[in-house]
C-alpha cells in the first residue's frame, strides 16, 4: 500500500490537490493511505517552502503546484 501525503495549510490549492489524488487512486484502483500534513514545522523540515506539495512513500514528488489527475497517475505508475 502506498502512502500519499498532501503537504499544505489546507488552502484551496491543497484541497484541489487532495481531490486530484483521490481521483488518481480511484482510476488506478490502487490501495493507498492518503494523509494531509498541515503542520508548518513538519512541512518545512521536509524541505518544502511552497505548498501544496505531494509526497509518495516519503519522497517529495512535487512542490508549489497543483498536479492534475493525469500527472498524479503518471507518478504513481512511476
């Protein structure tokens, strides 16, 4: 099972990224734990200065942009 984290303060862009992640997971029919990380200290400790950010299994895959569903699917297929 993959662990997918959305890092951000809960802003509109963060919510949009979360929605796109859920769509991608559903389309691929993969098991994934989707976690929202809103603690600014933890986010910055992981080297993220612009949000939203996307991490998969602990690895930051995108920072400062809202990936669309197709981009997330491409990353998950990796």
